[in-house]
């Protein structure tokens, strides 16, 4: 059956759902977590198989039944450490994606509160730039503007000043250490891509502008929260900060954008 995420692309197999549901917060990371868990299980299975086979060969040798165990012992001594190292890397990668997934769900929970204000929220918006696929974690459509929200969930240090500092320009410091220099430019680039390549063009320049937001759940954010090109906030601040912005879109314009994203983001 030709499917993606369990839903048929074409044909009739009795599925009552005629189209995919809206994507959920953290869905891309959840897909990656499942993929990594499968790969972990694969390498774990290979290592266990080779190890058990080596034990079996030794038992047959002790019982004076050929074949000779040395060949498989050498293979086991090579394969098992390689599988162990690979599994360690995959587990670390899987844990990072899982942390990112949990962060996106946490931010998504805060964003759901914005629905009470009449805003529309979209999660895990899929993008394709010249064959390079990526996603925008969350998109907010409101009378105060359109916002592309990227979730960041770095691990906290056991001791020290666990705060996020933003200078309002391009420098973010996490626990006193400068973060990746690509964090802010990437967020701005995604917001620009959403505005210029995904959303339908309108005659209102304010509607065609998308503000980028970096959300750090569980972190205290200090410094200049609202930069010129991007904002850096704790998700608990989103509702208050957005509601303080001037009105820039009519309800009709919001509905037009939301309807477009509802049809596209499935």
C-alpha cells in the first residue's frame, strides 16, 4: 500500500479519512525519534546475534563438535564494539531529538492558549527549498501579525547561571556561553521563506511580513527580548508580548492565510 505516515496517497482501501490530519507539534522530531529507535534496535540485534552465535560456536567446540570457533570469535570482537559505539551515538542523537520533541510539545501547549484569543496555530509546517526539506516548528496567525516560532530546548547545566541572554541583534548566550551563530539567521531565514515562498501573496505589506521567534521552554530569558529581526522569549511570554503588538491584519486576511495553511499543512 502506498502510504505516508499511515495514510493512503491514492486508491481506496476502506480508510474513512479522505485526507491527512493537520500536523502536530513535534511531529518531525517524533518521526526522527522512531527512525532512530529502529536503527538502534537494528544494531542491537546485530550485536546480540553475533554474540550469541559466538557463544554457540564455543559450546559446540567444547563439546568437540566442529566448526572451529576462532573465526566467529574474531568477527564478534570486531562487530560487537562497532555496534556498541554506533548505538551510543544513536542513543545520544535520539535523546536530543526526543528533547526537541518534548520542547515543541511544551511550546505547543502554550500556543494552544492563544486559540482562546481567536488566533490560529499550525505545527510542524513542512518546507522545501531547492530539494532541501526542513520544517517550521509553529506558525501563529493573528490580527497582530504572522509569527514563525522555532523551539530551542538546550540542556541545562547542573550548576551555574542557567539563563538565555539575547542582545537584540544576533548573539544568544546560553548559561553564559555563546550559542551557535546560525541560530538567529536560521530563524530569520525560515520566517522569510514562509513569507516569500509559502504564504499566498497579498497587497498588505504587513501581512506579507513574518516575524521570527525563538522560544526557549523552561529557560529564563534576559536581555533585549524583541530584536529588530527576531524575538527570543520563554513561551510563557508569547501571549502577553504578541497581544501588545499593534493590529496589522483584518479578520478576513487572517482567515485567508489560515485557510491556505489548513489545506497545505497536511
